[in-house]
C-alpha cells in the first residue's frame, strides 16, 4: 500500500483539494531523494504517494505540502507557505497514512490508518 495522505481544512470543515504534495526519502548522504509529486484530489487525498514501482523500505521520509498555493486559491492569507512532515518508516510496515489537519494559522498531524 505504501504512503498516503489526506488534508482537511479544519477552519472550513472540508477536504483541501488541489494541494501540491511531494514525497522524498533521505539518501545515503542525508540529502532528499525525490520520489513523487501529486495534487490532492477533490476529497483532499493522495491515495498512493509512493510510486507503484517503488517499494516501501525502512528509512526517513518527508512529505512536503505546498500550502501557499492552496491559500492563494482560497484568497486567504496563510501563515505557513508550506508544511513538511518528516517521519520514519520501520521494517515490516506495509502502509503509512500521514494526515494533515490544516488552518490558515496552524496545523497538526498524526499517523493515521
């Protein structure tokens, strides 16, 4: 299954659609190795951030959310131009769901199911 995400705009009480999202993994030299770029669907989801030909391997990953473009489209000033969530994938895990709960002046995240 890999890695998925879901963005909810909690100030509006609805999914955040059309948000550019990218995924990268830390390489041997601790530099980010880009894996994929997507845009959230109408339900605020990227159901599979990890490319189909890429295995979910242990390591450190980062999901980058371009929140500035989302808030520009909403005509709302946002405090955070982007949100980056860095997390560790452990051996033996088949799926990581990384939700983002977003407002113009704050955000929170957790490991979802």
